[in-house]
C-alpha cells in the first residue's frame, strides 16, 4: 500500500504502473454442493483416498 499523496522515491513509477494495469479483478463463485462434497470427502473418504484440502479464499 502506498500513499500517492506524499513524495517518495519510486512514486512516479508506481503511479504509472497503477494507472496502466493489465490485470482484471474477477470473482470466483463456487457451486455450494460441489464445495461441500469436496470438504466432506477430505474428512470422510468414500473410497479410502481422501480428497485434497479445499482452501477457502481469504482477503488480505
């Protein structure tokens, strides 16, 4: 996080980069039943091999 209202070394380069972003913010929407099935299978495997852990998204 940077305060662009203050002067600091590299401010102009960071400001230019912030204004010319090539990335797009997107939202990931999970299917509730699928996510619940993966979580259930990671704790109670049906065929003896548990599913890998499903990481829940966390904001900064």
